[in-house]
C-alpha cells in the first residue's frame, strides 16, 4: 500500500539534520549517505537474494560487512584515489564490495561481467586498477594470468554467511598495518572526489571511462525523487539488470540505499524466474528496459486473447476507460478492476515501474497505466549519472521521456524548423570527464559548459523532453528528409512475431549518395516453433504483412523499402539493446 506522505519541501530535506555532523557541504558522499540510512533504518532489510530460499540481512549487518572488508582493503595498502575493479553477477556480495571500495576511499570500476576475460583485462589495464573483485567462476583465470600491470585478485564468494568474503589472492592479514592506518586516517573524501569510473562500451580502440563523482551520483539519486518520483523505506527494488550499468546502479541500487529500501537481486532475466521473485519478494519497484516490459505486456495480452475475442474486447474497453479516468482525474481504478490479471502476471504488489535504457513505444507506456500500474519512463546517459529526465507519476506524457529534473538545465542545440536539435545538459549530475582523455572531454562540452548528449529531440513549454533519435543514426533520404530509426522501431514493439528489429540505412542510390530504409528482422522462435515444413515461407509472409501494416501508419518518407530476415539473433548489449553496425552495403 502506498504510504500517505504530504509534500513539504524536497525529499532530501532530512539531510539538513545530518549536515555538519555526518557530512559537510551540499551533498554527502556515498559512504556518508549509507551511514545516514543505517542511522534511520538500521533494522530494515537491506540486501536479499532467493537462492532458491530467501537469504537476507539488514542495514546494520550490511554496514558491519562493508566496514570489515574496507578495513581489509586498507590493510593491503589501498589509499585515496586508488582504483579497484569489480565484476560479477548481481548479488549481495557485489553490493557489499562496491560500498567497501568506496568506504576505503578508493574509486570503484564496475565492469560488465558478460565481457570476455580478455576484454575485462583490457578495461582493468585502462583504468590502472590495483585490485579486482571477481565472481568465483572467473577467479582462477585472473588469479593465474596476472596480466601486466600486475593486480591482486579477490574472489566474491557466493552465499551469505558470517564471512561472505575470503580474499584469496593474498590472504589479508588480520593484523592492522600501523603505517597504512596512519596514512588513511588523515585522508578525507568529499563530494567532489571521483567515486566511480564506468566504461560506456566495448573495447574497440581506447576504452572510454566516464568519471562520476560522489556529488554526481548522490545528487542524481535525490533529484530523481523530486520529479516527484516517490521512494519509501518500505519499498522493495528488484535488481534484474546488470548492476555495473549506470541505470541499474543508480536507479535501483543507490536509489534504494538512499531511503532504506530493500534490494532483491535477480539471478537471470528469464521470465519464469522473474515472476517467481516478483511474487515471493512482493516487489514494489520494477525498473527495466523496453524489451523486458514488452515481453511482460505481450504475455498478458496473449493470455487475454486466448480467452476469446469477447473477453479480450471487454477488457481492452475497460482498460481504455481506466486509463482515461487515471489521466484525467488522477484516480487509479485499474488495480482493482484488473487485480486478477495482474495477480496472474505476479504484478499485484508493484507500485511503480520505470522504463529506461532505450526508447519505449507510447502504446506500451499507455497500456501499463491503463492496467493500473504507475508506469513512467526516463532518460539519461552514463555521462549524466545517468537520470536527467523522468515522467512525474501525477502528470506523465506518454510520448515524452520525461520532465527535466530539478537543478538541471537542458537546451536544444541548433534546432531545426521543428525545434529538433541535439540535447545538451548542465547540472550537478554531469560527469567530471573521460578518464585520461582530455581532448575527448573537451569535445563533449559546449563553450558555456553544456554536455552534448548526441541525442536529438525537442522540449515543450512544460520542459518535457521528446527524443527523435541518435544524431549518428539519422538516415538522410533521397528527398533530403531526416528519418530517425528509433521512431520506426517503436512501431514494432508489440508484435509477438518479431523478436528483434533494427532499422538502418542502405545505399538506395550510391551514385547520388542517397539512403533508403531497411528493416533487419529476427523472427520470434517461440511464435513460429509450430510452423512445420513451410516455416520459412510462413515467416516471410507474416513479416511482410507486419511491415506493410506499419508502413501504412508511417509518413511517406519514413516507409521501409527493404526487409532482411535473419536466421540468427543480432548481438545485444547487457541492457538488451541491439548493437548497431553499418549495413553490408556500406562496408
């Protein structure tokens, strides 16, 4: 049940009682923020996992484990500004290691666990990390390989017992090092110091590491709650997306520990496993990417269609009425009307869903709200900590990625006649720069200090942002029109027959250098599994019909002219976005 809270001031006003005692300055550091939460909600559940049975510990216990590991790191000579890499699956151990690194005054370097061992080594070298925390299954490789420069390797032990960490590369001496302790006692970390270095993409060329300060992450965490996006100590967050990614790290992990909420760690993004965790843990806050929400909604709608056209038609009519009442009068009848449907999908305990990490079709946004869920989407980049826009629950706009957060400025650079241009942002959430890449950093900012996002969009009169696509992905047609692939891809999000779609340019007229529009499709194996011998022709016919249906809704210059059907899925990032590559015609 949603707590009744009157809004007086801001969600971070309570920090005033700790300013000058626990911290100084405008914002606390992440360790200071965690200590404040422990003081307020020490006996509340902090980190939980179902493995398969529920294992959990509260904020007081978490702090003891964090401090113990932090002391161990200091005894190994870790000091302010040292970098420590961290890679592994989502787990309480990952969370404790992340915070312990910061408690030891070091800088955490979270790395994608799905990268190859060689790619992980490349990022460790690029960051100049002295230590590595890694899951047990990869521990032996890194412990044995010791690539130059040499770094020590610590194992993240699975399972939560009285000792959740055993640091194996060199057994940490329990005896304190007086010389090291004397040095670290005199060190202080403030909000402007670097907290984390996040690598934004793969390892082609020189890796680009985004430096985020304590101020960046902590301010973004609290400012997101000022949209308003209410977070309570009674909330239970589900960490299903990889925690190394800025979106999950901030919007799930840091957001939860700022308010005393509980974090439940999901092991894998498999629908049946997720549904078990959602129901068993009574999750209230679900943050995901469009693909995740598309699959959940598609499953709900498929179940309704299976009940017959009459039932499906009645439910869709009631959804329309429910959505109208919610949006017009601020009353939410959907949860009561569709309780049975939501219960079957393990969604009855959800209070808020937030989609990020990519564009979401407005129709998906609308239908979740019609079902009675407070469903919003946001926008941001790793370089902005990441959240800079979020839809207020009380006044959401389905075609917008949200309103600009408090204390953040946004403007559109070189807008065209439609007001569309590159989105630029300034504020406390914007990164310190790219690690050891001063030229790249300088190129990313305007002379007056705005960070250039590379995304195209426009702002309305209420400061809501509408995205049209990435500047580098724009397709220029023969008639000189700009087409944004993401807008076209959104039209396909609720077709069960399509598992992946990528809209890209192809050489329509190489002589005149004009581009046509191609759709690359990987059909859903699940949908066509019973197609029999004629499967290829059936797939081709159905995909062609879907493309024709979408084309009928598009503007003339946006229409898809070429369709390519793949036998194998396209490569995806860990946040389930397709990795865009040049078309074969361009290579």
